[in-house]
């Protein structure tokens, strides 16, 4: 999961760069947070708590990343893409 989260973060940053965004949007920030939490999370802490709940939380975070990416790059208002 950690490697996948890193790749999602990297891909979203690349898309943002191609879209001409200088700072990360919501999807990029969420992906960065997920990557960081997986990178620095302790396995023993996860196993001592409820692993099922932990995986559900990761799933919810992935859904938030998906929704933010969809909103930013798929279903954005046309006015935001037109030159001012």
C-alpha cells in the first residue's frame, strides 16, 4: 500500500504540473497525507489496534482522493478552463 500511495501522489503531482498548477490541489495534498501516514505508520501499532478499521480508514482516504481528483480534472466547470 505504501508504494501504491507513493505512486498515486507522484502521478497526481505530474498531472497537476501538466495542468499548469504550481501548487498542489486537494487531491495532491490528500495523496501526500496518505503516503506519509503509510510511510511513518508503525506495524505494531496497527496490529495492536483494529487492522480492519485501519484498512477501512485507508479505503475512505482513497475515496476522498478519487473524489478530489475527479472534481479537479474531470468534472470541473468549463469556466475555470477558459482564459480570463
